[in-house]
C-alpha cells in the first residue's frame, strides 16, 4: 500500500515534470542541424533556392508572402507545416482563417508545392514541407537584398492542423503594444526580438481593409501620408486595394521600415505602436540608425522562429504533398 505524497513532495514532482517538458522541447530543437540533407538529398537546398529566387525576381510579393508563411506556420503548433494542410473530414485547416492580406491568393503555397514535387522526384520521402517553408523564407529574404543565415533542418510534418490556435495565438494588425508584447511573449520572444522580426514589414503589400481605420481615425500618423493613402483606400469600398508596407523601398529588404515609423508613417496600427511613446521606441530608433544591427538581429530571430516546437525523429511524417497527410 503506497502513501499519498506530502505537499512538498507533490510540489517537487510538479517541478520535475515541468523541467522534463522544457528539456524535451529543447532536445527537439537540438536535433535540427544545417547539414541534415547532405547525404540523403544533397541538391535539396539548391533546388529550393533556385525556385524561390526566380519567383521573387518575377514577383517580389511572393517573397514577402513566403516570409509571412513561416511566421504563420511556426506560431501555431510549432514549425510543422500544419499551415499548408487543407480541410479534411477530420479537421479544419488553418488556411481557412488566415486572411489573404496581400492578394497573393496562396501563390506562395503553389510555389512550395512545386518545390515539393521536384524534391519528391529527386529524393522521395526525404525533405519535409516544414523545412521547405523555413528555407524558402530565408531565400526570400536574401533575394530581396536582406541577410542570410544557416537554416537548421530536420523538421517533420504534422498530421493535423490547429484551427483554435490560429484564433488565439496570432498577433493582429489592430493590437496595441501591450497586446503585441504579450502575444510574442507567450512564444518566449523579447521586446527587441519582436521589433526585429516586425522589420519584415520592410517589404510586401497589404489590403486597404487592414489599414483603413488607421488612415481615417488615428492621430499618430503623418497627415500627408494619410491623405495619399486615402486616395487608394476610400472610406467605403476598395477593401482589396493594396498599399506597400514600406513605401520608401517596397521591394528591398532594408531598415527603411523603422525610419518610416520615426516619421509616423507606419501603415498599420500595430506598426506605429512600436514607436508611439512606448517601451519599444528606443529599439526602433536603434534599428533606424543601424542597418547592420537590424540585419544581424533579424537573422537571429528568424533562426529562433524556425526552432519553435519542431517535430523531429519519428514524430510526424514526411508528407508526399504539402496540402494533405499521407
């Protein structure tokens, strides 16, 4: 007959259990390595880079969409390509609630499927969709003139999606600074990492629907900038009309985004919240003056983003098609 645990013993057991969870999560990320495909599919990274570079040169908006796709993937259930799964009888895919913010209409997903098909011919059942997302995001940044970094590889693909997490985990364009910090903080990102990551808004476009309230109702916006946007985004109608997130250098990955914030030319409410007499003002000022600092920190935060709860080892699967489980 066993005696029930005392309160101190129970506390100790809980602490040990939580420690084991943390260790398991860290071990999962530690299984990733940059040379994962060297022996199994040595051409994998070259294939991804070639396809992404060609696509971004043809349409830079695809580059911004690919960067955003990794964020969508990793922030929900970890970097496991769940974001690519279509609806099934067993679950509702995440794509159904992720807004088409820039009218690319999933062309980045089409490109990922094209890359996956090529890799399946070269080396079947080897390269995961999750790794394709991660490498394609990095190659997009490079193609747009941004920094590079070593992408750690070895992720596997999930067999389900997580619709509820999309609704609860994602930051939105309408959040204030406190809400943004809390949302990124849940994923263990610091304020500086959040500001560095948001610098991805140096490229890409977004629909009028997502910035209309800002240009008509907010006071912390450059008046001439607001008027010019109102010409493209009427008070009523024109929801799908597009504007660049960074008007200065819209197809170049640089630090102009932060310079725009200093002039109250952040397109989104959430953008200008980073520089609005708040705790992140000094970070924005630093990146506006230090392009190298931004490039370095962005590469670091993208590496960290790519390590969020990956499936490794025998967990998950290597999908044959990214849009459905095997």
